[in-house]
C-alpha cells in the first residue's frame, strides 16, 4: 500500500497506542494513519517531525469551520458581528480552554528540558497543539472529519453564541482595559479539583493595570474564566 504523503517517518517517544486511542475517543475520530496524530502531538523540542506544519493547516481549517457554522446559525448577523464571534472562538485563550477540556497537555511530546519546565501547561502551547491535531484530522479524514471534530470538541461553545450579540464578560473586560491602555487581563488556573469526569477549575482573573483581581470556579476552564471576568467587572462597578 502506498504511504500517505502527509506522514512523517516513524518516531520514538510520545504517547503510546492506548493513550492515542483515549484521545481519539475524545475527538470522535479514529485515525487511519495514527502517525499523523503522533506528529500533531510532537513539539519541535522533541524532534524534527513536529506539529508546526499541521498547526498551520489546522489554524486555517478551524477558521473556516467556525466561520461556516456561525454563518449558518446567524443569517441576520452582519459581517462585523460574525467576525467578533469568530474571533472569540478561535483566539488562543478559547483554544487553550478546549484543549484543557480534552486533557490535551497529557498527550504532548516535549523535549526533556521543556517537560521539566512544565511547558505543556502553557496556554499558547495547548492552543498550538490543538490546531495541529485539527490539521492532522484534516489530512487523515478530510474537511468533513475535521468539521465533525470541531463540532464535538467545541460543543455548546458554537451554539451558545447563536443569536447573542452582547459580549461575554471576558470580551467586555478586555475592551475596558484596552480603552484605558492597560495590559490585557491574565487568567491563571490556581487549582483543579474533582475526578476527571467531574473536574472543577478554579481560576483567578487579574486586571493588574486596573488594580483588580478576582477568582471563580467552573466545570470547564472557559466557564471558570468567564465567571472570574464577571467577578472583576462587578468589583469595577462597585469601585465606580
């Protein structure tokens, strides 16, 4: 059988077959070519056959899939409204939140130094890995497969925004700090509790430029971050 042109050479290290199968179940896609998934989980510090090219593809695919979904769900919305909604869904923080829900950092193959430094827990790296995984799904199963995975892993994130024009707390807080020319709010996971199937995330939102910070909890990272941002907004209202 002719080997796919997308496949890297076999590599050692990284998650084992059983671990990959766990991730496949979470994604809702079984890879015909598992080495694509391995490549998508390999940081450049762990080898030359890393995720960077797949990340490039996944970024483009995600933008298209989300754009099409929002276009179909919101026939009366303007280009500007759709653009804002898409930006909220594909920004690094949103991608990192989805990656946390997938437990993606536990599958990432890093170099020794980076792993010891805890790089897998960095939001930007989680987001990059998720885009790479979507690129791998596209190479393995095509755009339809990638669309199915995006719909599955984003869940109600896509449909929650349908018909909603009011910005969420994170977006409102970001606009406030930008208007005051301050640094963007920083969201930090201070603790996680509960079993894997019932995980609770405890997040602190710090708007240090405004001298305000607050914490909140949620069943997903996204929910906890939104609640923490709402708590900061409430404190700002009280200060006014």
